[in-house]
C-alpha cells in the first residue's frame, strides 16, 4: 500500500494540465522557499544553503531558507505540510521527518506519506561504529566476539534508545546477537569524548560528526551503516558485508505539499539532479558530511521512501520499538 501510494502521488503530481503553466506563467516567477526542521548552522541547513545558492542561479530566483527547528522535526514538517501547494514552498526533509517519526509517535499533526509528494533525493549521511584509535578491538567481528565472551561488559555508546543512533545500535545488537551494554548519552559529542577517554568501548555515531577525529588519529571506524563502502572511506567495511542487506543511514530529500503542480516539481527535480552531478558541489557537500546521491525522477525518490518505511517497520518490530 505504501509503495502504491508514493508512486500514485508522484504520477498525480505529473498529471496537472499544462493550462496551469499558461495561466500562471513559467515557474518560478518569484522566490522559492525551502522549509527546514533544523536551526541555522546545522548540517541540513548548510547543505540546503549550498544547494540553494546554486539553484538560485539556475532558476533566476532566490531560494529562501526558512528554519523551523524543534519538536523532533515535527514543527518544520507541519509547517511545510500546511504551506500552499503552489511550487513556492518546498520541504528540505530528513529521515526523521518523513520516516522514523512514524515509529516514535502515536500521533503527529502531519502525515509523512499523504501530505507530501517527492521532488528529488539529495544525499545520504551514513553512521559508523567507532572505537578509540588505540583500542584493541580491530573489527566488527572482534567487537561481537568480545561482547559475547563477556556479556554486558562491552559498552556501545549512543545518543539514547529512541534516537537515530540509538535505534541503529539496538538493531546492530539484535541482528549480530551481541551482548553489548547499550549506554545512552546526552549527545554524540559526549559519547565520543567518553570513547576517547576510555570510558566506553565503542559508539554508534554519524560519520559527519566524527570524520575529523578519525582523520586526526583519535578515533577509528570499524564499519559504516551504509549499504556499501562510503566514498573517501573505502578502507572501512560496510555492515552489509557482515549483515546481508543492512542499511540504516540518515538522508535528505526535497518534497512538496501534496497537490503541487507538476511543472514546478519536474523543473526543481531537473535542476537539483544537475547540481548533484557537479563534482565541485558533491565535494563541498562531502566536506559538510553527507554524500550526494541523485535518484533521478521523483518517482524513484518515492520508491526509496517506501523501502525506508519497510526497513524501519522491520527494525521497530525487531527491537520492540513502540510509538509513544
């Protein structure tokens, strides 16, 4: 049902009569707004501003970034869902807003599957299992073996049981049948400092926030949570090499309020995909953290969102994650 809904929504969006464009002029003829659920200076904000600057040149209209942080993405998502479906208000969305919130909250003031239609995929932001650079734990197999040999003594730090990193840690623990002690911290930064200080054995943390420490020789990656090895970190195994089909990553995608005209969706999709194919843009994005990845037509992004719901639904069942 979910897959059919996303595909149908995408097809409906592309079926708007050409009369719209004739009546309203070529899109865009005024500034376009990107609504974000994160504050200025955050990773998503930096990526949105990077793309927004380039898109403004291509479209001939400014891209205005409107930050609406808070409520675990709910405030921004609700604002985007209630925006006019005229092509001038788009949502620069994250995994939490469009997928994982559904498995954390019993009720939300927006429906991530019905209130939006896909425009374009932007990038993936993988997580990793990290240890202190000098740690005697040298691989995921080693971490798993040690945790089974001494149940509850090997600690796997994370941001807490209902955070993105915390859920990934719980799924890894379940699928590998590890006996790790999952220790929640207030933030990734605190968890990482405890790793460096020798107060925890390993951590699940996003690559973007830990890459600099790895390059400085203070941390070491055991594996990344992407489906395949990550560009720039090809020496680090993907967890999928140990756990077939494993992929749990953060990502960004642009979506629009349901009913947004096809002309706007198709034009924005085309311009974004062109930018993602620009080597300089991809490299600049990588310095922020995310890995640029085009998925082509809006329908392909919709299909990916369907797969993500299936993936996270399964994960929630595995670890007994219930909405609250």
